[in-house]
C-alpha cells in the first residue's frame, strides 16, 4: 500500500515561542521528522507527552474540520495552544485526500450535530449506519460511526478511540482497521492507551515517552508490560 501521508516534519526553527505549550515540549524540539510506512500508526505515551496535540495538528494541516462546540470562556488562555499545525509540513504521496478526525472527548458534540442535520434531512443518517447516533449508547454510536466512515478512501486521525469501547468492541474495531487498511484506500493514525489496539499486527508504534519520538515494538510499550505483569500476578 502507498500511504496518503508519507511523513510529517516539525519546523522548530519557525516556532513563535520557546516557553508556551506546545512549543515548549522537548519532544517537539528534539523530533524533526516522523515517517509513516504502515497503513496503521499508533502514537503512545503518558498523558501530556504531546501525542494528541500532534495528532490534532496533523488533522488541521490536512484541512480536516474538527467538529466541536465553542469552549466558552476560560480563566486562562494560551494563544498558541492550537497553533502547532502552522509549523509542521506534511509530505503527501499523491496530494491531499479527504478524511476525518475522531476525538473521544468531542464525539458527543459531533453526534448531536449529525442528529440536527437528520432532523431536516433523515437521509444524512445513511452515512453513519442508518440510525441516530444519539439514540444509541456512546459505545454503540462510536462503532456505528467507525463501520460506516472508514469504508471510504481517506486519511483518518483518531484520538483515544477505545475510551467508550468494551474489550470485545475494541477487537471489532481492529477488524475494521484490518479490512479497510488492507484495501489500500484508508490510512489510520491513532493516539491510544489501549494495549488491545496496540496489538494490531502490522502497525507502526511511535512512543512519545522520551525526548524525541521513537519507533518501538509492541512488547516494549509500557502498556503491554504493565498489563502483562498485572495478569501474571493474578
């Protein structure tokens, strides 16, 4: 398969700040380029390491709209918080392709937006499994979305898709990745904490737990080691 995105380059020489997040993170200063040579790529690491920030920046740099409601008034505002996408460069194999961004925290906003569309045009639901996403449980609606959306050619960014999924549903999600990734039309870049998802055979895993992004084997991930130790002790 020829991936849609071949690499991302972080242009640290153009960063507008050395002291404000996300530009202050060492990993965004020590990492120059990340290659994407598999249909499925996982970003893994502790909370706050930058994996979700880079994922969202790549989606925005791909001209993908992120459906979320206004955050409202905040007591502290970082003007650079969502600006990383302006300082990265994506290398495309054959030009930009359509795609989508899934975020576990904003999916409720998205499914309500879809329901509003369907109120005036019920046919819209055919793009999302044929049933209202709001009338299903959180996990059911997510799986309906995954089954329908990822059949189409494109680049797909997912931030912690496992959040509302049972272990059985996570295995079903792996089947969705396999079916659509092997067809050569879909590429997936996923930030996750799930050792079940990381176990996908034939994926590249990038760790954000060090000063630069590094490719690691599944068995080397802290997630695998913690779960293995826990199961052996019980």
